[in-house]
């Protein structure tokens, strides 16, 4: 794959999907290839390059997990130990669960915690402690260890373990344990640090199709940073990928993590059933077999910024793609990852085969009903009121009033989808992994 081929595909795809600025990096055959296109902002445009900063959103979780594994290597944390050994003040609605949840349960999303708490605990050094205190209101969706369910709150709690064990703030701990040893100088948390460098702002599309800058830019509240607050560049992301495919040493030769612990992060810890994210969860990573090849990756969605990082360790191959417009930023990232896998490795990532028609299943009574998460309600109708005699689906999504009231932008009140539009193909980066 040549630089010209990659650049042509990136430029064409970004133009087709209406993305103002994208940065793509590929590691293959021991070399880096970059293809960057467009601008950082439609209001104050600057050219995007491999050092332009983007919000990583939930890709941050891979950094939080790796920092924690450094404490495991030093004998300061045990994966099978209860979280309360390190955060004794942890309080949940279920006392038994609070006592039983282990560190590993947090890292592979098997703690049984709901997605998260909508709560801004400020910008002080006590922000993460305040977030963990607010988890006393968080619902549990399953007993610890019984299933994997993605949780922002769980990773914020991992961040609090880092604080308690190291005596540092979360940001200082991650910098000391991971960013500085690996030379990731363009990976930052604080907006005041980001604003002195070239960074991409997110964009969202108005009802008339016009792209507008997404506000606020701030990636997430400080209490949410362990699950989604890092800002980084395509160049730093390829360095991060190379480290995780290596032997645990930095490019300088300094040992950052024992090779066996680094490898353990990429091994299955729990199977994922019917998940669009992968086949299994490692430690901080989603694992998915694509065309007979094991891939290891994570994606993230923020306010108009979208990130995808995918590695193929057995081929010493990695791709990172960053885009700055919703909702098509997700589609752009997916298209680039698929094209790169096919073009360079000959690996085909195909959509799942549709199930054969079944008259009973077609009526979809088994999934019809009302569903609720912290931010919205979802109603799936299959009773025929959509004009299809019960053989189709209508999906209605309503953002909760309290979420709307807290938002800095005017959110849509209701979204309805027809049967043909409510069943998208498998994605590799979805809003369920958003930082906030």
C-alpha cells in the first residue's frame, strides 16, 4: 500500500461523507504511513497533520487499564482483589456488590455497573473522588462477574484506584506511569495544555445539512476523564499501538510493563454475546476475529470527534483513524479501517449475514417494548401501529428532560426510525463508547 493510494482513499471518503478534517495512520512492515486531509475547524481552519490533536474519548480506557497494570506489575494492586481494598469508601445501592466487585471486574466491564452517573463534580483535584461518591446512586444491572456490560463508571472507579494507590491525581498518575515513559508528549488531558497546540474541534450537522462547530469543546468533565478524557494525535496513537504489540519496552529500551502482563491484556477474559464491539473482552481492549485474524482495538465517540484504533498483533500491523464530524465520522473511521485491512492484509471485514426470513421473528414481538438508560428512553413498536400489520418495527428514542436541561446545546426531542432504518450494520465505533 502506497502513500498515494492511502491518501486518495482517505480524501475521497472524507469528501463523500462531509468530514472537515481527518488524520489516518498505518503501521506496516516496520514503517509509518500517514494520510491527513482537511482542516481542524470550519470556522478557523488550519490544515490537519499527523500531530493534530483529537479527542480520543473512550480509547482513553486503554491508557487507564495499562496504567493500572503497571501497579499490578509492581505488586501494588491485585486484579482479583476487591475494589474496596483500595477504595474502602466505595458505596453502591447494593452493599453486597460493593463488597464483591474486583479490580478485574472493572477492567473487563463485568462489575454489573450501569453505564454511568450524569454528574459534574468540578475541576478540582477532588473531582474523581466526588464522582465515585456519586456512584452511591448508580443502579446495578447484574451481579458482579455474571456478564459484561460497558460501563463508564467502572473505568472512572479504576481511575480512583490509581489515585489512592499512587497518591497522585489520576492525570499525574497516567502521565508518570504511561505517557512519559513511552514518550507520548502529544497526549494530554488538560484543555489549557491542548489549547497551546493545533487541535481539531468537533462538528455536528444542522437540520439544513450545514456543519457547525460542536460546543462545548471540552472532552468531558474531570471526574469522567479515566473513561474518556485523553486528547492525542495520530502519531502518538501509532506509538501506543506499537508498544502494545511489543515486548513491554518503550522505544528508548526502558521496561514499562512485563511482556506477560502486556500479553495478558490482549487475551480473552469474558465472552461478548451478540455484541457489535467484538467477540470477547481483554483487559481494556475489545477482541474480534476478522476473516480468521485476531484484532485488538478500541473506539471512542465524543462531541463531534471520533477515534478508532485497531491492531493486528500477529501481523505487527495497526491503523488509527481520527475524524471531526458527526454522525458520519463513525462511518468514515469504519470505512478506512475496512479498506486498510483489505488492501494491505487481504483481510475482509464483512457485515453479518442476515437471518433467513421467519414469519414469527419478523413480527419482532420478542424485542418490542420500552427500554431505558441513564440518558434516554427507547420504545420499539411492533404492534402494527406503524402501518405494517405488525411485521415491521418503529423505534422511538427520547432524551430525558433532565439531560436536555443540563445540555449546552439544543438537543432533538424525539427521533423515530422506520423498520428499514432502525437496523444498521455492525459498527466498530459507536456512541455507546462515548466519553460523556
